[in-house]
C-alpha cells in the first residue's frame, strides 16, 4: 500500500476564490480565459493576500500534522476559516 500525503482543504478555498473571480469575466475562449487568469493572478490583491496567508501558515499546519502522526487535524486561521487535513 502506497503512502499518500494528506491534501489540505485550504487549496480548495484558493481554487474556489479563483473560480468566483473568473465568473465575473468573459472567458468564452481559451485566449480570454488565459488573459483573465493572468490578470487576476498578478493584480487581485485579495487573492494575493489569501495565497500569502496559506503559504505563511504551512509550517504550522505541517507541524500539527506531524504531531498528530498523520491523523486528523483542524487549523483555524485569522479569517476564522477551518482547514482540515485527513490521513
């Protein structure tokens, strides 16, 4: 049986926020979609802050996962968003 690294729920929050922003724009062609993805990634301050918070919280999340020996953990961030990781 291969060991798999648990996937944190926080990445789903990031993807969800990205999708919400993309829904505001005309993404009917590949080139328009690519244009808006790049525009949002480089110029959306809220998304940049979310990414920074997720990256900065990673050491804490990894340490908690190690302490839980790969078991279930719950982390609350400043925004009171609960992230869970399951083995």
